[in-house]
C-alpha cells in the first residue's frame, strides 16, 4: 500500500510517499481499504505543533472493509464504511475500531460521505446542542469550512428564520449564500447585523466573545471549535445569554446510539437533496497543497485526498 511519510515541517520535503505492507487487524479491529481521507485544521495544528504520531495522524476516512479481526461483529468484508481512525490515516489501508465507523449508504459518493460522517455530524449535533427551534435566527462562523457550510445548510433546511454566515473574506460570500445564508458578514466588520438567537462558533479565539455580543436576549452560543477563547461573564448576565460547550468525541463515547440516530438523519437529508456537501479533492501525493488550502483558510467546504 501507499502511505504518506511525515517528516519535520522545516525540511525540504515534509511529505513523502512510501510503499508498505498493509497492516493486519488485531482483535476488535477492522482493516479498511480507503477511498478518500480528510485533511482538516486538526492536521495543520498537529503538524505545526511538531507532535506527529509515529504511525501518522488520524482523522476521517471512507473505504471498504478488507478484513476483520477477532471478535468484530456487525460488519462484513466488502462493507462500505466511513468514520474516524486515531492514527495512520494517510494511507491506502487503515485500521479502525467498529465503534468509530458506520456503514455508508451505496448511493452516497465517497467525498460526500467523508464530509458527512464527521463534519455533518458536528454541524447537526452543535445545532441540537444549541436547542435550535424552527423560526429562530442562526449565525455560523467558519461558514465556508467543512463543518460550517453544512451547519449553514442544516440551519436553513431545518427551518431557520434567518441564517447568517460569518466568513474571513468577502470572496466566500457567494459560496455561503449558495449554502442557504440570507446574510454574509466578515470577521472584520464592526457589526454583524441584528442580534440572533443562536451562534455556532467554529473558530474560537476572539470570535467567541464576538459571538456572545451578537446574541439576542436569551440567546445561546455553541463553541464547537478547538480554538479556545474567553468570555466576559458580565456580557452574559443582562441578556440571560448562555455559552454551551461541545465535544463530539464525548457524545460518541457516552451516547453512541444518539450518534447513529444523527448519522441516519444526515443520510436521509442527503437522500432528499436537502444537504449538499461541498468539497475540494486532490490526489494523495498532493497533501502539501491540501494542507496549504486549510492553513490559508481558502478552502470552500471539505478538503480531501483520493487514495486510490
């Protein structure tokens, strides 16, 4: 199999391709021959932090089950699956655990499935965590990102009364409107318009407080980014505003049945043409270009690599 070899990022060739034997699944593991793998801000942070696991970073993938380890139930060789692996993602074959993958419907393309199995799950779960109700107004930051553009679509298709997309640059406005946004604002604007009932923040940092300031009385902000940020507690009091923490990992571990329910909802919305994942696809050996797209924040939708 072909696999990306990660070198220190200050070297001339930080990414290389090597030929290796496919791994062998141990007890409780699946061997998956990948079709596509995701490139995300999490990968960029890992690379810049200089702490790349020996086996390589993890992330999202879609592919077919090639072999089963002992004691694996619920899957068969040949099943088309998507989900998350903890390491060794950037390869033509990966090891996965059953709890972190799900069967992908046959009518969904690999690229669309990759966008939905993680980004779609985050977007829908963040919307639910914010106690969204039809008719409410919603503002989404990082609205052109892999999860953000799906959050905009979900807010629209599930009955949002007014959907606002917040983006880094004005050249993403047409894309955001195509996802269903009624209004598009940039982070640099002094005002993001009329207050909203719910903010889904996928950026973190200073934008967390900006999101709180954009809330109407009784408004809620769901912080689903790993970017951190602080909030002035005094800015919550008078308007009875709420900040809601979010972790898709914790939900997956504690409520796996809820994860499957939401994935089923996402497949149904996609089948009804109410959810249209956008993506940028590149071959495996162009991982450097994919990383640059994410790091420069110029991507529109999910960034992925074809491994076949």
